[in-house]
C-alpha cells in the first residue's frame, strides 16, 4: 500500500500536492512492527526525489508566472500609482529641475515659459523611461532589498510587459517632444542619457563600484539639455558646463551617504557599491570621496563669475553654501557612522536647490549669437589681468607695466613667464588686490 502511494507521488507535478503527499508517505512508511518503528529506506528516497522534482516544477511555474508580462493595474488609481513608482517620480522631478535651471541660465534677457515647459516635460519623460528600464533589469535584486521590495515589479502590481510598454512610450514621446520643440542636440542628449543610465550604469551596479561615477555623468547631462534647448542651434559654450560640473561633484557626497546608510541592503541585492565590505571596511574610503568632491564644489561660483555666467555676489554665496557640506563630509570622514552619513545626505539635499536658485537669480542673460571665443573675450575685457604676472600684453601697454613685467620675469623665472601667456592666461591665479595696482593706475594716468 505504501509503495503505491509513493509511486503516485513520484508522478505528481504539483508542488502543493507533492508536499502534502510526501508528508503522508513519511507517515505511511513508518510501520509499527512488534513495538519497533521501521522506516523503509527506499520509500524515504523516493519521497525525497518526489519533493525535489515537485520543487523544481514549482520554481519553473513561478518563473513563468512572474514573467507573465501583461499584468496590468486594475484601476485608474492603481495605474497612476504604478506609473508614479516606475518613473521614480520624485527623482525624475529633481532631474527635470536641473534641466530647467540649465534652460534659464542659457536664456537671454527673457525666459520663454513655453520653451521651459517643453524641455522640462521632455526631460521628465526621458528620465521616467530610464528609471523604468532600470527597475525592469533589477527586478530580482530589488525584491531582495527592504528599501525596494515594495516597488511595482517586485511586488507584482504590474508585469514586465506593461513596464516595457510604459518605458518605450516615455522614451519615444520624450525624445520626440525634445526633437520637435527644441533641437537635435537636446534630443540626442536625452536619448543618449537613457542609454547611459539604463545600459552602462545599471550593468555596472552589480559589477563594479565605479558605477557611481558613471551615474554622476548621467546626472550632469540634464543641465546641458536645458542649456542646449535655450538656443536654436543647441550650442554649448564653456558656461554651460559650470552647472553640469556642480551636478557631477554634488552627486558624490549625496550618493556616498546613501551607499553607506544602505550598505546592508545593497549587499543583500548583490550591488557592488564602494561601501561594500570588500572595498571599504571602515567607511573612510567612502567618506574620502565625499570630502574631495564637496571641496571641488567651492570654486564653482568663482568659475561661474569668470566665464560670465553669473554676477559677482554668486561667487561668495556659493562658497557659503558649500562650506557646511564640506563640514558634514569632514565629520563623516573623522568618524564614519550612520548618523554622520545622514547629516551629509540631508545637507546635500539642501545644497543643490539653493545653488540652482541663486545661480538663476544672479544670472547674466546670454546672447544666443555669441560663440565661446566671443564670450571669453568679453569676460577678459574687465578682468584684472594686471594682477596676473606676465598677462599684460601689447593691447594695453604702458612703460610702467612693461617694467613690472620685466621685474616679475627676473624674479619668478622664464618658465613661469612662458606658461602665463596664452593659451594659459590664468597661471598663476589672479589675486583680488596687489601692491602693483597703484603703479598700474599711475602708469595709466601718466599715459592719458
């Protein structure tokens, strides 16, 4: 009787039936003979094989059910909730704000609200597409992480087919809107950023810790999209890269804090972040990256003024904004902890919106017909070149300045003299005031 039950169980393909029958077999083959319990060895082996076969079948069935691609939301409210989650709406809105800032900074005296809305909407759709593809690829790792297990795909609120359809619709409509309403440069940057985020960055997250640096490049592109959309030709001059550099450097303390706070979750998901114990056991390496990049943010205000992007007050305000972020990064480096990382994280959330707002407030309107050379030339007209050794040249010559140039050449050496002329006019760095200002002024007055 027991052998019949075992053979029937071996032919079963249902996981639930196999589990129940296996328990029944285990009870059935335990026979009480003369007060002694005898368990048939052959029966136990068959039972274990049946359970193993049933488990494999169940895994295949579950995988096929999971890959059922057209699981769609059942109501409009659930549809909106799924779309909100797939697009990572808050992250996409943040990305859109950087593109909008780039558009404002790249505009002339009047900012076109319709053009601003068009580039913002197109950028939002491109970001939503990239985020959705990222979640499709990372469905299994997301299901293993506490922070992401409730997302639409791991939780089963939608299928991969629906997610692919949503991502494709966003990508086509986003790049289409940018191509139709702005220019080819903006559309190409949008499409390229989708590929960079969903392809290189997503693949690297489970392969190497340099994924954060690739992600920083992705985050630096939307401001360039906004800037390119602000002019008909889609031109990007030197000023366009100031905000892009701010986004690149800012992402390091921001995401290093996130990587440290969620390192256990990332470990469970199989992600190779820099905070992984095999790369950084103490947290100092993560904190060091945050310190270096937060320091790199400090001179960006000065650079913005030097290239004619903003007025002078922004240089001081950007330093005032960056110092607290540097302080939180330094505290994190001195004593890596969850609390220190969280302080740096929230500090980074405050820094960038303030930086963008102040940059827009102090912006110098752009002339769309002005190329990069003309932009630098106009900045150079009012630049205090007399404070830069050997930078004075024949266009503004005076005997006093010539004597000063010869004196500095003898004092500092010919090599420095050569490296301070074009194409290196910024070496050494200019100083706000120098003792030769009076001599220069006297020379100018005597010439007049």
